[in-house]
C-alpha cells in the first residue's frame, strides 16, 4: 500500500490557476467556468492574453514534481528563482526517478515556463485573495493530521470526493489542496508516484455550501437518478452504464462527471485508468443532514 504525503505551496496553485485558464475541457461544470476566464482575459495584458490563446502546455502538470522538491517553495518568488537557476541536468535528475521518458520540451522550454509563470503571477495570481491561499494551507494541515487516523485509500477518496485508488507499484501518493480546478482533482501517474491536486471549496458565510449546490443539481435529472439506482446493485463499467442508459458516450461522460463531483459515485482507479464506478451510499445519507444544517443556519 502506498503512503500518503501532504504538501502545500502557493507555487502549486500558481501552476494550477494557469492550467485552469488554458484548459477548456471542464469549464461547463467547473466552479469558476467561462465567466472567470473572460474576467481574467480582460484583466491581463492584451498581448499576454493573445499569447495564451490556443496554448496547451500539457507538461505544465509535471512542474508539480519540481515544486514538491523545491527547497524554496514557501513563496512564488523563491520557487521561480530556483527554477530559473536550475541547470537542465538538474531538472533531468529531479524528474528521472518518476518519469520514464522525459520530453526534450520539458527541459528546453524551462526558460519560457519561468517567464510565463512570472508574468501570470504579476498580472493575475498576485492579486488573488490571501484568504484562498490561507484556506488551502489550513486544509493541508488538517489532512496531515488525518494521515495517521485514516486508511490511505479512504483518505484519498475523502479528499477527492470519490476517487478510489488501488494502484500497484506505487510507493507514494502526493496530496495537494487546490482551488482553481474545483470540483475536479488533477491527477498524474508517474513511476512509483501519484500526484493528486484535490479540490477545496471556498465557503462564504450565509451562502449554500458549494458541494450541496452540486449535489442538488446532480439529482435534478431523472437519468442521473437512474444511474445511481443502477450502481446501487453493484459496481459497473462505463460501457455497462452507457448500455443501460442508451445515451451517447459524451452524454454519459457528462452525467458521470456531475455525479462524481457531487460525491455520489466512486471511481475505482487501477493502473492509470478508471475501471468501474460504484455508489457512495454515505454521501446520500449525509445529504439530508447537510441540507438541514444549512436551512437551519447551523
């Protein structure tokens, strides 16, 4: 069984926020959505906004491995200066234990990454509310306490709202709290290591909890209710769910995403992919209590 390591640094969130701005795959049901993207686009330099258009930068994820090993990650400035001064052979040395094939781009565009992240920090990230970063740091501290109290698989499932990860040949699973990709987790599989940037919601006083809103929305559709009933019998594969619903793959993916982010279903991960889904009974049981406490103002 893998061991859990909890880490926090504002540098993780710097990278995650840029990735969120560039990634269009989950905007339809993400917390920030397209409205946030448009607001950011208006607030940053026009030339910079144009430069970021159509950027993919898939290797951006792998920078989490470097943040994890950075000795100066307490601040954005410290991390970026360290990354800028890092010799290419050192980049290789830090990545090679976990990455079998290191793309030349990963090393060759190192200077560009530093420039990109520095400008992103100056024009967007440095203006982010300190409350959000404090919230992430506090959540990391809470999860560190839980590592000695909860089974690693159960802790991962709790943090990710339903990712059940039973991966062979994995020694360490790194959990990092993040805000910008909420309600999704950003997960990467490496050799002997899994990095998982799990979502943390910002709760505002007097406002409904974000998770409660997602849960109510996910239940407001008869097809999703039928999927939950179908999963109650036993775990099912994606193909089985698609066959049961009679819907196109894209539609099934959408319904499953809503149910997963609401925490109603469990995604069983094995060997870098989801093998099946099952019902998380406890989430349905807890829903009434969460709703009642919000309505009563507790």
